[in-house]
């Protein structure tokens, strides 16, 4: 494994990246605002599991494909952006639910948020590029562990740290709206706010140059 000094730099840099607000944190917050804390937590779990696709892809060197074939990168980016926009529009169109039906709706929404978030993360080429660009700086080719295993270990640590930031964001969003959930009007406003965040994220991803 890398030296102690390199590992300290790795943890410090990862923490900085993890706790700077980004698409994953905003996505988890949007799900919380629109569907409740449980949906936000399951969305964070989905994002976490989806992140492992990129961890293992980076370990196998597959992320190089995004650098070598720009049209493929653009295609995946646009697909992910359109998916985010579609999710946001769906929240805009969703009806606010009354308290009597809330438990059933929350369970259904949580499952949907879980699978949607996996798809969003898997279709996020920025995550693939991040792992491929960031992790090699902390790989020691002379270490006892093979390079691919170092990728997997460090990538898992990065994924766990990013997920801790997502969960913190969910609880912050949940605390802000806990008193408003009883009002159907407030519920509707939260759905629209969550939808606006998702649409904004999709547009932002689609317009990025790289």
C-alpha cells in the first residue's frame, strides 16, 4: 500500500472532495425534500452501490474508454442528464399525498428512489472520470498489493466517505422540512423544490463541456 504520508494526503483530499456539495448530495437532498428522509437514505444507498460500478471499472482500466472515445463519453453524459431531468419533471407532476396514505407511499417511493439513484450514479461519467483521475495519484506500483487491488481498496474508501456526506445532507434536509410535512401545500412545494433541483442538475450536466 502507499506510504503513511501518501495515505494522509489521500484521506485529507478525499474528505475535502466528499463534503463539497455536488450532484450526489443534491440528488439525495432532492429525494428527501420530495419524498421524505427514508427515501433520501435509500437514494444515498443506491448512489453508494452505483459508485462501486465505477470503482471496479477504474480498477479494470475501463474508465480509460471515456477518455479515448469522446463521443461515448458525451452519449453517456447526455443520457444521464436526460434521466435526471425526467426524474425532476416526474416530481413536478406528482400529486401531494395525504397523511393517511403516507406510510405506503413512502415505502414505494423509497424503493423507487433506491433504483433510480443506482441508475443515476451508473450513468454519471463524471464519477468514472473522477476515480480514474484521482486514484492513480495514490497508487504505489512498487507496493506489495497489486495495482488493481489498491484501486479497489482506495475506491471503496472514497465511496464510503462520499456516502457519509450524502447521508449528512439527507439528515440536514430532513430536519429542515420535518415541520412542514404535515401540510399538503408544503408537501407540494417540497416536491417542486426537489424536482427543480433534479432538472437543474440534469441541465448542468448536459451543458458541461467536460
